[in-house]
C-alpha cells in the first residue's frame, strides 16, 4: 500500500444522518459498547469543550429534547453540576415521549440533585447548551420547540450545540424553519454532511469532532462514506518530484482555451498549471491571443488558429504531444469553438478536464457523452450544472452530494461540483467535500485557476479522483493564503496563483502540518489553521 492509499483511508470521514445512526447501532449491537457508556463519553466531550472557556460557565442552562440528544444533554448537566457549576436542565416535550435513555439519565440526575426547571429565565444564563434535536430531524421545527429556539437565539449567552444545532438538517445543512445559531458545535464520532455545507456550517460555528468510541465498520469500502481532505493528507497524496526528472517527467498539459478577447482565461489556467508543477504547457488558442500570451506567459508554448479557420491537423498533433488536456476556459460557444471541441472529444484518449464553455457546449450537445475519454473531470459551477442536467439551482443546492454523484455515475466521469463548499464525486461511489477556501475566491477567473491546478496534478498522479479532490483543496488553501495577504474583498484570481508556491512548499515541508479546514477540528489533534 502506498503512502497515498494509506492516507486516503485516514481522511476525515463525513457521514449522513442514516449512516450516523447505523454506526451508532453497530457500536452498540456488534461491538457490544453499552449505549450509556457512549452517552457518557459524548457528554464528557461536550463538557471538555465547554470548559475551554470556563469564564462563560457562571450560569449554565442545558435545553433538552425528548430523544437521545436530550439524554446527552442531561448527562452534560449532571457532569457540570458535579464539577461545581451552577447549572439548570430544562426538558422540552411531553414526558410520555421521552426515550428510555432520557428517562434513565433523568433518574441519575435526580439522584445527584441536578436542578431541573420548566420555565427558565433565558436571559439569566451565560452559556446555553442546545440538546433539543440530533441528526434525525427532517421536518420544520414548530410549537414550543420553535419558541425555545427563538429564545435561545435572542440571548447573549454562549451557545454550544450537541452533535448538530437544533433545527438544522444534518444532511443538507438547510435550516428547517428555524435553527439554533451556535457559537460552537460538538459533533460525535464523525463530521456530518450538513455541518460541511452552507448555511449549516455557518450556523454550527466552530465545530469539534469528538471521539466517543464509534468507528467505521471493519473492512468498510472507501466509497461507503464521503471524506474531506485535510492538510495532513497533502504530503502523502501529492506526487513527489523525482530528483532526476526533466520537464517531460512532470507532465505536458494542453489547454484549448481563450477565444478572441478572452486571452485572460487562457493565461490564468496555464499560469496556475505551471505554478502547480507541470513541466510543459501548451495553449491552443485564437490567433489574436498570441502576442498577449507570449508577453504574459513566456514559459508557455502556443499553437493558434485564425477566426473561421480551425486547424484540426495542428490540434491533432497537439493532442499527440500532451499527457493531459483541459478545455473550456474563455473558449467561446460559437460554431468554430463547437467544432474544435467536438474534434477534441473524438480524438482525445488522454485524461481530460472540461470547464466553462466546454461544459456549456456539452449541455447543448448531450450526444457528446459517448465521446468522452476514460478519464474525464467535469468542473461545473451550479449554473453550468443546471444547464447540463436540466435541474433547477434550488434542486442542486438542496442535494449537492446526490447531484454530483448522479452526474458522475450517469456519464462515468469525475464531477467537481463547485460552490462555496465544493463536492467531488466519482463513478465508483467515492465522494469528497472541500472545507478550504473563502468568499474572496468568488471572483472572475478563480475557476480557471482550479482547472490549471487539476490538469497539473492529473499529469503526474496515479488516482485521478484523488488528484481532483486534492486540486480543489489546494486551490482553497491558496485562496486562504491570498485572503490573508489581500483580504477577501480585494483578492483576485492572480492572487490565488501567487499563493500557490507557498501552499506547495508547505505541502512537502515536514513541518507543514497546518490545515485550512477553518472552524473544524478533531478533538485532541493539533489543528492550527493554514
């Protein structure tokens, strides 16, 4: 097993609500871990997080629902009480609906004289622990639960959610009517999908993944779960450069990019590709772009075509020369560009990245799906995905994992569905969600930069899926470095390219253990931000 394969198995696991429940049951039924022990470990993890800011624990309220999330909350209240904190526990809902675990926790709490209240004075508390709903919530919050959540949000208290903020869909990150706006969330065993996506990740605040003794099943296949690349994975997934290599050893990348007046897109993707380690880059572009690109990027080779005179023989020779092809940035969607892309698809057996106008043309010519090479990476943003699939933006945003997975399997491609939290899916069922990056990357040309990084890594990596996921993560890391230098309002796509050397340098540095998964950390692990 290679280092990359080993590390891929160690990537942060991200689960759905169904998977979370199944793994919980697996720990109890198959591994014979008593549920009360798991609950105690969960409560201890929450208390540990609470005590990191002990000055806020002068007066604590734990608000509990009727299920096992509420039982976790009662256990939290008991432990805080035994540690000497001033704590009240409030259980919402009808007593006949209490779960067996909640009843048991309440019996224990009463024996330890924990203060149980029915009508708390919300504004008296310095910290409120939200243990109303767990991962199972699937409908809008109503009634006294809704009123309680509103009361919690109106206070100035520190708000800490147990597993997920109440009112948040743990699968999609959507707000189910109303949700607790937490400062921190302590989630158990695994990161939940809804805590990775907007708006869920925003409402969860800083998220801690606590080890409570629930683990993946033995011999579970990688495609069973979604994963998130972390900084510690970079050094193992990033292909090493041979000391005795030459420019041909590190990949020859061809770009079909940049129509007339769109030289910038061709420059950005080619420049990012070179900054990501590609040995040689060639741009097949409109003749009008030659002087601009030779001036901006003298390292790149050029082959050009005149307007209305596509040179298929030259493109064929370029395809024979390269190791990887990327098409679409600034290409245009006219008849000439359409014929160029069709010729490329009919004659390309190399790994291919399709972006921007290539995706728009693909959407207009769905029969091209039969022409795709074995390794093909699609990098649509939400609107491009909508054009290709016929789905509305709302449908795609509501189920990004499903949308990416469905597209990947239908067309047998790697789908990189770009958004504030990008989702990567492959035909064999594996998927990733990216946690790096920032709002400053929502700027013209940012996607072209990702295309260049992806092409460079595909040229040297063994597993195209890992390279696509790694490219997205490193792109976000570079965005975070650029944001630190320029600020999220002022950074540009060129700033992201300018940050790539620092990111790659840290990627091979033995001391580069920092990560860019802002606001998410594993309990007990040093997770300084990148």
